[in-house]
């Protein structure tokens, strides 16, 4: 293997769906509140980080938060699964074509680095017909801090493919400054795509190696990701 491409999910591969509604319903059922959810920024954060920030702001201590997290995620996944029956994720422009092109390149493998808990990542991508594209990943359920996730994904890739894989041979693809920051922290290259809340200038300022408007120009994306 000579290159591992690690994709973010929301705002990079897909958008839409019922995740926010499912999360809020699960929070109310588990903790009795969503916290100040309408002022919170979810962009680039892990699911556990979002929950902890909202609940800490609502006056909960970490011991109480941690004790109920398993219940929260069980409820969230149930609501998400039900919601996706009628509100599937929308695949962003160029994604199918890019993934098809990348798997045809010898020595290139695909994975995920996402703030979603693993079960949420699977449900979202399966609803869009994308889950089977990715063999490994680093998820919000692996670590609350996103900066740790590239290393987790890389280690899983080394085991899965039984290959040497230095961090410099991996690329993080994401749509937020936090995606860029976690790639830089993990020693990988980064390609930022302005299909989420952040424009090209924000992503360049975060230090991305490459910034693109979207993933629709397949040949150019393959060149940037595999060169």
C-alpha cells in the first residue's frame, strides 16, 4: 500500500438526514435536556465531545455524563435508524465517481476519520450506499478528541492490510478546520473541501495542504490524493 485516503463523513461525503433530531431526542430522554443546542457548533467535533459540552453547560458533572453515555448512544442509534427510513443522507457531488476512481488505483486504500460514533457512521453511510466502500476508520466512539483519530485509523489499516503505513502516506479529506487540524496533529497530509460551513479561505488558514470547492472534478481529485 502506498496511500491511505481517510474521509470525513458529514459535509464531505454526505449531508442532510435526521441525525440532529435523533440526537436531541436521545439527549432529552437520557438527561432531560439538550443543553443550549441552538448556540452550539457541531462542526468537526466528535459526538461524545458535543454531548459533553452541551451537558457541562447545562450543569452536569462528568461522572453523571459518563454514567449515562451508553444509554444516550443506544437511544440515538435507534432514533437515527428509524429516521433514515424516510430521510436518507444525500451524497455530495462527485463522491461516487471519486471513490470508484480511487479504488481502481493500485496501492490506494480507503478509510474514515469521523466524529461520528461508529454505529452512527455505519447507519449514515449505509443509507447512502457508501458504507461498504471503507474497510477501516477512526470514530468518535474511539476517542473524544478528534486529533487522536487519524492514529487509530492508521493502526487499524496497518493490521487490516498487514502493511507498513507511515502517517505521511495518509491523507485526511474533510470540510472543517478541525479535520485539517487532526490531520496535521496526526502527521498526515490534508485535503479540505469547501462543501460544508467553511469557505476556501477558512480552510487555507487552517493549514490544509490542498483546498478544493468540491469533489466533482474526479481526475484532479485523484491526482491530488494519490500523487
